[in-house]
C-alpha cells in the first residue's frame, strides 16, 4: 500500500510539472509582450526557391549583418547579444554585437551567429530567434503569398513587430504598410468569396 502512495504522489508531481513548464513559457512570453519594448525589424525577401513550409511564414531581415573586428573570434551557432538602436524612420538597427550580455543596455536581444565570412571582409550574419511567423493553417498559405508579393513590391514596407525585454524577444505581428498580415489575408479571403 505504501508503494502505491509513493507512485501516486510521483504521478501527481510529474503531471503538475508537465502543466507548469508550458504555462511558465506562455506567461513569460506574455510578460515580454506586455512589458517589453517594441521594435520594428524591416524584413527582406527570402529565397524564391524556398517552398512554403506549412503553418508559418519564413522571415528574413534587412538588418542582419554587422562588421566585426576579427572573423576568427566568432563561431557559427554561438550565442551573441545584439545591441539595438532605432533609426529616424522607427526601424531597428544593429548598434553592435557582443559575446557578453550587456549590463547597462536594456536595448539588446539574445541571438545566434548564423554565418561568418572567411574572406577578410569581417562580416557576421545574425540568426534572430524570430524568423518564423505562425498562422492558422487555413490562412497560412495565403499569408505566405501575400508576404512574398509585398516583398516584390518596392513601394510596400514590410516589417516584423517584436517585443524585447531583457534580451528575450517575442514576434508579435508581421505588418505590410502598417496593416497586420492577418487583416490583409482575411480581407483577401473575403474578396475571393
């Protein structure tokens, strides 16, 4: 009988832990969204040969390359801290990258090194943690098409709205000329009916 109580108690603890972990992740992301600082990251076209991947749009960013003093000091895949500034148009720009977490600057995010040149040009490409925008499955394909068309039209400004707090980032929305891609897709789908 004592073994049954121990097993039951262990089962309850494991079940509670399985509920706690996703709930904590959700609450942390909501905290970043509500209390973080918003940044606009101008998006860049993706490889046109890159097929639609399912329930999300693959995002690329204009501001993802920075000149570094020495390319041998960096390793692909390592965690870096990207300090940000905002330009006069309101879009984020990379101020600097560092291997150490900034202590006084709250305008930074944690990312990874995507690529380092090996030709002496000393360029580092940043892999932002928000390169996918998930959508409802019935709208994802239309969103991908809308996003690709906006990237081809140089008159449209496409950007990701990201909340950042203490280095962590949450992608809130993708906007085309200031309108949520969700709204654009909804309108396009209504016009097709």
